[in-house]
C-alpha cells in the first residue's frame, strides 16, 4: 500500500498530465466517468485535487492572518502613540507654549469676577476687551485670563456661549447690559439690553462656529455699556471644541 502511494505521488511530480481522460478536474461527472474507465489513475487524480485545494486554502488563510496581524500592529502603534502624546503634553505645555496648538481637546468657561459684593465693569470711554478673571475650566489652556482672549488650538467647529448681566443701581437709571462676541476682531454676535424700565436685566447667546487654528475669540465691551457681577457669576463666557476638521 505504501509503495502504491509513493508511486502515485511520484507520478504526480514527474508527469504533467498522466491521465488519459484529461487529468484532474472539478467536474464531478467527468471524474465519475473517468474512474469507471481508468481506475488505475483515478485515486491519484483525486489525491492531487485535494492537495491542490488544501494548498490554496492554506495560502488564503495565511494571507488573511498576515493582513489581520498588520492591522493589529497598526492599531497598537496608534494606541501607544496616543498614550505617549498624553504623557508628554503636560511637559510640553510647561516648556513650549506654542505646542498648545497641538492640543486635541479644548474647553473653557470663565466668569467676570468672583467677588463677594456686586462689582461693575465699565462703562469706558472706548471699546475694551473684557478680561474674565474667574476660571471654571481651561482644558488645553486656550484661554488667557490676562488678556481675555481664547485662541483656538486647532481647526474645528466650536460651541460659544455668552451671558451678560447689568444692574442700574436704582430704578430710573440707565441700564446697558451689552457686549460683542468677536473673532479676530470682527463682531459675530452681540447680546444687548438697554433701557430705563428695569433696574437689572440680562441677555444670552449660544452659537456654533467654525474656527481655524490660531483664531482669537474675545468679548468686547462697547462704549456706554457696563456689566455687574459677583460670586453668583451672572456674566459668563464659555467655549469648547465640538469636533476637529483638520
């Protein structure tokens, strides 16, 4: 039996087409007819077909495994890279302020003051940027409390919200709760409440806007307007990155 198998395999290697009926085929009808008329070579032909199919199967499986291994390695490298960036970012912020532009997350929320007593900001003889002093959160350190300016760390769609409040002091006095939300010095929105009917009033705006990396967002106090605040935080300025577009 072993000798027969050896001779059969030897014939497969040495002969290109040793079968009188045309060699191995996937046509089951031809195989059945061939096995009736040429039984001597039928067994070897079937073995050759099985070996060929197994070779194709293993080659395909190996290729799929190699592709899956490559995808897994790429995913692992990405995860390692993200962890490395998160670990290096705090040191980067301390040493290189310009690396703030590479921050992947950004959110800030600030209030005009945190005073125990109601304190008013303005009015001034000229327009003036509002410097919000009380910081609730400044993720990514895009907001500068010294200048009142938020610098967008990357291209993306941002949510911006502004609430203004003022107290006239006594009935009959002029009330001017107003401010302008600016991007790169250009007004994009301006909540305003001016009248003599109320002693106090407020106004709010919320919007979504596309900002490019480096764009500067600030709140400007126009001439004649003034805002009043204390630790209740009536005047707030908030923004955060909804999603990046770079």
